């Protein structure tokens, strides 16, 4: 995790920045979020989605298909 964002640093700078521009800076905000909607955000690709899933699952949270 870096800076004001609580998102995993492994996601990369662009993905974290673009998600923050959409108001998404904490993992709990992604519980139930649509994968399709996330992938529509510039800079957010399959790797970022995979990393989000890996960090959400241990907390009992998940993305919507």
C-alpha cells in the first residue's frame, strides 16, 4: 500500500491513480463491484482485477462477475 491509497501497490501506479480518480481508494469499496465496470476504467486491466480479488478473498469479500 502506498500514499493515501489503501490499494495494493502490486496493482501499479496507473491503476491505483485511475481508481482513485473514480473515488475508489479502499479495498472495502470493491466488495460487490462489477468486474465489467472496473475493466472499463482506463488503466485497470485483468492483472489489477486479479490482484483485487486476491486481496478481497481473505477478508471474505468478492467482486461481482
